[in-house]
């Protein structure tokens, strides 16, 4: 091995001096080229960083890019909001209160969107910067699907100890305050409570909506729906001359309602006011005694 290395050194020494100089110049040229491109890259990075910093400082400090404070008219507010019907505009505007007088570049649209989703009646929203100094907000409101009764206080009366106030609920199980015009023909949904987790309410609302979709041709005759029993839905059904409470179970709602309608004329004279009828059993209609015993079968 040592002998071979020595032979290579001898061969190298035997090369003409001009050839050795060419190799040396090529090595220097490659090294210089590498150094040049490395320095160019470093300088470019510093230039880009400096330009970016100067641009950010310009956007932050120049008053032309600051979201204006509230003015005398809606055009001067700096925040253009669209899509509002029932949601409070003042509540929406409060979300952007801390942005006034600050650069538009400092506004975080995603954070403001998440804050808007906590406003009553707001289901979702989009927030866009409109340069030089305005924000454009598009609100998507929640759509109520039923009324609910929410406990609001105590009466001190043992027979009726709790007072209730009407509110609305949407398909996500979110409870909404009454605002603006209320959609017509919404049913009263019972069996949901404001103290429950929203996912629990959502599941119960979806059960109601699945049932109403199957009974879509009879929705105007269903003023009240009870989803308190997870195994069975109850509805109040309006016939021409009286209301009855039907226990429908959790499936085949249309089939079971039609069984009741076909047999109604034969049993109507025997039914007490707001009779409770179980139609969830196959092909049968069973009268149920009320829990308070106000009437018999």
C-alpha cells in the first residue's frame, strides 16, 4: 500500500509544471465561484429580511392603513357587516373594537371569525381585509327549527314552582333568544334543557328533524314534540276537533301515524281530551293512563 502511494507521488512529480498549474487554477476558480454564490445568497437573505421589516413597519405605522374609529355614519365605521337579520349588530361590532386605530395588517381574521361565532344567532362568519383600512364581514345566521321553554325563575308556588320563557333552538342544539320575526309554524320542542351539553341537545333536535322529515305532509298538524324519552318520540297531533298525544317510537313514523288516522273515526267518541295513544306497537293502538291520573282509559 505504501509502495503504491509512493508511486502515485512520483507520477505526480513527473507531470509537467504547466499541467500542475492548470489543476491548481481550476481549484481556485471553483473555490471562488462557491464563495461568490454563498455571499450572494447571504446578501439576498439580508436584503429580503430588511425589505420585509421595513414593509411591516410601514404598514403598522402609516395612519393610512389604520382601521378608523367610529364615525358619524355607517360608511365611516371601517367595518362593513353583511348578512345580519336577527344577530345584534352592536355585538358584532364589539368584536372589532380593539382593532380601531390599529393597522389593518395587525388584524387576525381567523381569530375574529372565532369570536364572531360566540355572538348570539351567529352560526359562522368570514372576515376579509380590504386595503387600505377596511374590514368586510359576512355573517351566516342560525336558523331556528323549534320553540323551547327555558326556565327563567321561581314562583314560590308549589304547584307551579318554575317560570318559563319561550326561546328558539336550531339544528345544532344551540338555544337562541327571540329576536326579530319568528318563522311561522315552528313546533314546541320539549325534553331539552338549557343546562344540558349542546351535543345532547343536538342529538335530540336531529331526532325531531328526522321524524318531521318523514311526516313532512303533516307538519302543520304537529304543534308539539316531546323527545325526553331517548327510545320514543311523542307528538301532539291536531285532528279537526281535538288534540291527541301519539307515542310513535323511533322509526316508521309515517306508517304508525297512518294507522292512527285510519282508525280515528272508530275511536274518537271514546277518547278523553288530549288522550295519550301508543301507536308504536305493531298494528295496535293502546290508550295510556296519564301520570297524573286526570282521566281513565
